[in-house]
């Protein structure tokens, strides 16, 4: 007889495999496409090269980080999100309140369901952390125009308070957990990319040069992490599929930007994701 933990892992793996298959059926591919624009690759490399000082640690002394990462290995995701996520994905709102006034229009949602969106083959997204634009980023006349264009496939608001998300984070425990985080991020990011295409389709038409320029361009980013690893991705879409060459048909892909270790190499990679997000 299989032990309970083995049965649980088998069930989780089967569910995860089925989820990825449903994403594939909806044009969402967890791999790169050869049509990624070179400008997007250059952007990612520039963001990786960015240098930023670390803010003062608010939870525990920075020299105790190794102890925290080791202890979290056996704890739940809420503890991981509380103690580690802020040092993987810095809070834009906290940075604003700490003096980064240029972030005034950035908003965040924590575990907020994307109630305004039509999902793509699986359940509606509810990322651990979403960063996007606040309503105050737009003038009143801009808001009216955007609301006129909004549809479930091309929403303006993704939650009641957040517009056009461009960064998603999922934090999960264990090896299987980070694979699940990658899959959830892929779905969320594809919905956000689709919304940008739908907005351009409505505003300019599918054959306009501005719309065509979106194809192969990274439009959103995602971060998946556990207590040991961080995965960074850029997300984009290609207009036209193998079976449907129309410009409105979209296939969604991701670009593997980097994988960082939080624990190896004496912690040399520990804050690279943090600095990447600060540059973003």
C-alpha cells in the first residue's frame, strides 16, 4: 500500500499535468518561441544588469536569512510569502511610501481574484501578488474610453482596484510547488498579455502597424519561487497560429529570463531577482 504522502504527490502531479494540457489547448505554451523580438531580449538583459541598494530588512536581521530559509522548508506558504517574498519581489507601494515618488501610480493586490477576466481553460487567476496600475494613473476621459473598450477577454480592471497587471508572483513550497507556481503564472500572464492585444485590436484594428508591433514583444513578467529557487519569466504572444493565420488568433509563450538560487554560492544570487524587479 502506498503511503499517504505518495498518494498526495501522485494526485497533485496528475492534476498539474491536466492543467498544463488545458492551457495548451487554449494556446498557452510554457516555452519560448523563435519569434521573440530581439529588443525584448535586450530589455531583459538590461534589467538583469541593474544595480540597486537593498532596503533595510523589516522582519529579521539580514545575517539570519540562511536560518530563515532553512526553517521555512517545512512550513506553509503563508510563512514563505511573509518572510521571503518581499526580498524576491519588493513591494512597489512600500517603496513609494519610503520615498520612491515615481511609483505613485503603481498598485498591488495580494491574493485577489481576477474577477473581471475570462479564464483560459482553467480556473480564474488569484496570484499571490499582482502589480499593475492604479486608477489614478489615468485621466477621467482616458478612463471612460478604456471602460468602453473593456470586455471579459480584454478587461481594463482585472480586480475592482487594479488595471493592466504587468508583474505576477506565485510563492509555493517544495519542488512540485514551484512547478505549480510556474503554471499559474503562465496562465495569469497570458490573460494580461491577451488584454493588451484586445485593447489594441479595439483601438487601432488588427492590421495596424502599432498592433503588429506587439507580436513577439514581452508585455508582462512573472516570478515563481520557493525557499531555495527563483524563476523569472517574460511573457508575450504571437499573432496567428499554425491552424489559424488571422491576426486575432494568439499563441502565448514565455521567455526564461533567469533562475536564481537563494541558498547556494554563499547567497551571491539571493537578491538578483529583487534588483531585477527594482529595475523594472
